[in-house]
C-alpha cells in the first residue's frame, strides 16, 4: 500500500487506521450528504490501495429495546458497506459488524446523537 509503514526488511506492517465515522439520525440508517462525501473519499482510498480491507462497526444509543438496537447497528454497518459496493469496492473487502449499543453519553440528546454512528477501521478483524 502506498505510504504504508514497513519493517527493517521492507515488509508491510499491518496497522489499523480509523477512516472516520458516519452519523445517523434517531432510528435510521440513511446516509446524508456529508456521510456520502466521506464514503466517497474512503472508496477512492480503497481503489488506490487494492489490498486495503475495511471493518465497519455500527452503533446505536441506548434508546429502545436491546435486540432492536443490535439489529439497527447491523443495518447501519450494512448501509455503509452497500454504499461502498455501489462505488465499485468489492464486498469481500468490507466487513460490516454490529457494534451494538454504546452505553456512555446517553444522558443528553447530544450524547445520544454522538452514539448513533458507524466507525470505519482499516485492517482485518482483531
């Protein structure tokens, strides 16, 4: 991968990188314009680096039933993957996962809003 860290022998050192976060409105998994713009940048990075793999963790706040929130967090991760696939990235390079409910910061509307997201992280599952 262009610009990737290497060891003394020139072998690639696998390092995870956070590529950003996509935020969602309450009880939705739709992408807004800012999210699509960030994902367009991620798509280009993946096209420029064909060996790059991505993990997408979907999250929710603590509003609602736990089982519903796990499903919603998976749908959010799937939405990110589906968008990147439409941009020409192979689905086998993207692993969407339900991160579930974030338990912190749920005592204010702003805190809950910050928990409704998908995090994009490079590399294989750790």
